[in-house]
């Protein structure tokens, strides 16, 4: 499994490339710098053919951050990565466990 974490300057998202890699974006830190992102398939997007899946695209626009937690494997549980998109006050907006 391969995961990318990036800092998009305007919006939070989780995108899945058809070849497998997944990308998680932190988005803007504060509301004033945030805006809505374009959905895959939008003719004005960078993916007008909608080849990328977007399990999460922040709506409404707001500031925030991406919180990533790594949990070591335990006797009865495999290792985990937890990706949490949060608003600028820390409210959970989206969570993905891998």
C-alpha cells in the first residue's frame, strides 16, 4: 500500500488513483484561505475523465488540518494508519483507517 500526504493550499480531500496510490490533502489552515475543490469529472478539473475516485472532498469549504496516527501491530491486530480530516477547531470531518 502507498499513501501520499500533501498540503493543498485550498481544500481537503482523499483521492484514489486507479493504479492504487491514495492521496490525502491537509487543505487550508484557516477559513479565509479555503475554497471548494473541483470533483473528478468536472470539465474544469485536472481530471475531466473522472479516472480518480474521490471518497472525500471537503464541503463546505473551511480551514483545518490532516491528523495522521500510526498504530503499531499488536498480537491480535495488524498495524494501522488513521487519517483524520479536521476543521480549524479540531472537529472531525472525515476518517479513513488503513
